[in-house]
């Protein structure tokens, strides 16, 4: 279980994620997963997804495996649109090869620069049939995309964004940290330990 959020303005993107993974069968949780990666100078990714047992009480993150597999297709000039498309095609190809969709319970959130140099968000998720979703930033606001565990943080986050006196990289960083702290207080599946990347 997790909390991963990516925010974008017209000038920058911020990603934040807690570090918790939970063994649902036992309830044991470990705060050791880095769910954010900078794919190149233009794109960051955050993910939520399942871990598969690989023996000796060890687990492999399926999302991490897909990030490594797709990294060979990502160049220094790849944009959010490019990366969103690469991950969508990769996941759809897995389904075509007979891997059950239920075993691909993953969501990838991308933030960074698009083809026209503007910042935007992308998402590829099992909940949206792995279709590439793109969200363009606007002149005045802050857009966001997130995956969460049990606590529905969306109303709280919307109110916090509405009350921001201004939107700059420091206020969005502070908002991202507050999001993790607030959610960790209300959801045992989310850790107060986190990573944050600004691009």
C-alpha cells in the first residue's frame, strides 16, 4: 500500500512518495522502498504496485522491474508523452502475451517536460486499462495525480491547494511533505518516511 503523488505547474514538477510496502497476508510493513525515480533530466516517475514473492522470504517489485526493462527505451530527450507511451505499450504487450491483468496491479505517475517544453503529468494504470493519460499544466494553477491506500486524501488536498497563498516550488514542496505527514496520520498503510524529487 502506498501514497504517491506528482504535482505540476507550468514551470516545474514535484513528486513525493512514502516508502512503505505491506505484506497484506501478515500485515507486516517495511519502510524500505524508493517509489520515485528520475528517468532523465526531463521526467520523473512515481509508482504504486504489488511485490511478488521470489523465494527465501524476499520480494521483487513488479513496477521496479518494468522501470528497469523500459529504461533502455528512454533517451535523454524523452518527454512525459514519450515515457507515458512506452509504459502503456509495455504493459499492454504483457497482457497480449497472456499475463493476467490482475497480476499487473500497477499505476505509474509521470511528471516533467513535454514535447513543447511545458510541464505536464502522465499516468498509466491498471484502473484505466493501461491507456496513456496526459494532463497539461495551465498558466495559473497546480495539477496533480496520486495513488493512495485506504484514506481518501483528495478532499483534504484540494482544500490545501485552494488555500495556498502562492504557487512556487517551495510551497509545492511543503504541500507534498504535508500530504505525506497528514496521510500517514490517518492511514496505517502509509509511512511518514518519504522521498521527494523536483524537476
